[in-house]
């Protein structure tokens, strides 16, 4: 079959071809908007982010070029959220922020303690004989002995979330807050 001819042998007008291509292009843009908007909402849910993503006015919703613009914007937002999600889920400092309910003041106090105790946030670190001796200061909080952290969960030896949960609970029960423990750490050299 020749290009530009229909199955009945009649030629399609060039104008009809352009309209069909434009409609298909706009449909794919609409699908992409739904896809990337869903990605943004997914990562917002995972991150516990309450910010509203950028919404666009409905006045131009039928303009194809405008839809393509919206696709690029949603795609950009989805990439940013994905990057933030990967960073937060990898490093224990983001786990600590989640455990503190997003309270950045308490989080900065916790990070000041961790910076002195275990800068690398290695959950298996002990400063006595190296790695793995749980009868010395152990893990992210440098609990001494490390077996104290077993009250936070069975995976306390290797899981940074369990160790941080124990550390936050310990700070709150002994000093009233994580910042109280940080103050004591600065003044007395221990928490």
C-alpha cells in the first residue's frame, strides 16, 4: 500500500494525517501526565511529604503544547522526589529523621551525639576491638554494653533503624528529650 492511501485506494488528505498525528500525540501526553503525577504522589507518600506538587490551571487543558509542558514539569518533579527518596532510604540519618517524626530540632541534636559517638553511622562498629564485640560500646549509639539494644528488636546487631529507635527511647527516658541528652553530652562528655 502506498503512503497516504486508504484501504479503498483513495488518498487521505494531508490535513487529516496531521490531525490524526496531533490527536495521538496529545493522547500520549495525557497518559504521561497521569503516569508522572502518580509517581510524584507515590514518592510523596513514601517520604511522608506534605508539600503539594505544582498544579496547573485548567484553562489550557486542551492545548497539546501545554500538555507537553505539563509532562516535562511532572517528570522533573518525579525525578527530584525519586532522588530524595533514594537518599533518604539509604542513609541512617534519614531513618532517624523519620523516627523523630520530622522534628528537625531533635534530629540535629541526635546528629550532634552521633557525630561524636559514631560518625560513620556504622551499625556494627565498636571502638574496643573493632567490629562485632557487643560487650563493649556498640553500634550507632555506642551503647555499652551493646546487648542493651536487644530491647528494641531482635535485629539490633545490624539494623540501624532498631539501634536509632533504641537510642531515641533511651535519650527520652533518661534526659526527657534528645536535645537534653545532647546537652548532657556537651557538658559532661557522656549521655
